[in-house]
């Protein structure tokens, strides 16, 4: 992501290819996929370029369809759905490699006097008293802190607390809540479109507090799943076992177990070694399940598939040895 405000402004300055068609460049990033906030911000800039200045965006819907390629520019196709006297509507399709990766629908409204309302500002400490995410990451790992600084230097993100059992917020009303102060780390030009696009980037950053909370406070993004200090360890109960019995994972596990037993019947040393290896792997993961009894669709599928591939290659090698032995027995003895 951009490392400075100047780089952010340059990133959000789309190239106009033709009417209602724009192209966005990619920043220097270590991410494997395009950050969703970047695509949303680009799409908002593209849509706003086709709307008169007196209209401001008041509603936006995003649909992320496919991961974006960080090495290829993204083309944004704007469809002017409606141009009314008070409201303007635009739909944007972001494309890479000839396929849509993102849809955005934005509604713009001309400023008019009317009823205004907003939620009351919560009672939170000022940003000056809140630690930055880089500081919090540094408590766990300097590597995580350095990585955050390299990737998100353009944003100033402050941690204002969460509602975990040992958190700063009251969990009686909202049991899962986190608060962040977010701003661009510098001064943006006086451009309403640019400010809206920057907000689009920071908004998606603000949707990450759950993962951030686990990483910062528990030291692992899997703490809630695998029993961190904030989670009650799950109990082994019939409902969890039933979930696996009716899932495809149990079928794969049963095939691996039966195949392993069948392979053990042969006298070849390598066949028995593979059978022992797979059996030990399945047993270790069974022990892990007994101590962490949760159900997820992909809990043991990678383990099963690895076991099945191992068994397949062992069986093919076994059949090859049997075929070679049969050929040797059929050959006539030489005089």
C-alpha cells in the first residue's frame, strides 16, 4: 500500500481511457491479493468522475467477486444508471484478465436542507492516549510491527479498546465490539472525491478489529478458535461428533483408515512404513480433535487428502513391485 500521502493521492488518480472507462495502477505491496479498500476507493473515484460536482455520495454497496492480481492494472467500467434532479446512481465493474472482480453501486444526492441525524459519539479516550497498532503488534513480534509499518504507513490507526472479558469496553450490550481511531497519516488536498476514496480505504481497515484483537491480545489469530485466554474451551459433545459423521470429512477419514489397514497386510517393508506413517498422522490429529472439539468444514480435509495421496503412491509402487516379481517368475531359466 502507499507509504505516504503523496503516493496515496497518486494511486487514487485514475487514468481516463475513454468515456466512463478508467484504469487504476497498483502500489508496491507485499500482499498476495489486491486490498479490497483499494478497489472500492478506485471504483468510487471512477463513479465520481462521471457525476456533477454538486452531488455527493451518500450510499455505497460493494460486492467482492474474485481476488485481484497485484501485478496487473484494474479497469473500471462505469454504468450511469440514473441521472435525476436530486439523485444520481452509478454502477461500477472492476475487471482484470477479462473477468469482473468487484461490483459497486453508488448513489449520489444533491445537498438539500432536511432532517439530519447521527449516532451519539461514544465515550472513548482521545487518539493521543491510544496506542498505535504498530505499538501493539510490537508487543507480540517486532516482525509484525515492521510489516505493518511497511504496508500501512499512510494510515494512522489507534486502538481504542474492545469488549473481550479483559477488554476496556462493556460487553453487556455488545458482546463483540472493538473501536479504532483511523485517519490518513498526513494532510490530503481539499478534494471531496479524494477524501471519500480515502475513507473507503480506511473503512475496510476498520472491519479488521476482530482479527486484530485476537492477534494483539492473544498472540494468535486462531486464539478464539483454539482456546486463547478470551475463549471458553469447547467441550466434546454428541452434536459435534454428529456434525462430522454426516460430513464428507468423515467419509474421507474412513477411506484413509480402511486403506491404511489394507496396506498393512502386505509384507513389503515400504508398505508397512507408509501404513505406520499415515496411521500416526491420523492418530495425532484425532488427539488434536479430542482436545479442540470444534466443527469446521475444512478441519481435517487437508490431512485426509495428504493421507490419501500418500496411500495412492504407496499402492501404485506396491503394484509395480508385484508386476515385476510376476514377470521374473514367468521368464524361462537360461541353460
